[in-house]
């Protein structure tokens, strides 16, 4: 079953893109190769994603009213707000 992308955002240099889907995850992709670098998990559909100004972190927000702060380089969840 396909899970559509709901939201997407590019890094400041446009080398990465983060997508959020109805499947309950966000993915960080390399634009040049299309490789998925990280899969970031939520319990609800991911409706909002963005990079920090320095691209070191991303924030994701899901339909379960949880926002998560992640390290871009390794996908570690640094903080969760609910």
C-alpha cells in the first residue's frame, strides 16, 4: 500500500529533503542520489517537517500531537514535546 507524502522541506543548501507521510514516518533524503539517509518514526501521520537554520536538526510534527526534534546526521531523537 502506498502512503502519500503529506509535507516536505529542503535543507538550506538544497542537498537534503525531508518528507512526512501518512504512514507515520518522516524520511531524510539526499537530493542528488535519492538515497534515504534516515527514517524518523511517529505514531501518527507526519503533517509538518522542517530543518533548523544550520541543517543540524529537523523538527517533525504528527497527528498524535507530538513534535520531535531529531539530529539530522544520525536520526537520534533529541527531544519530544507532547
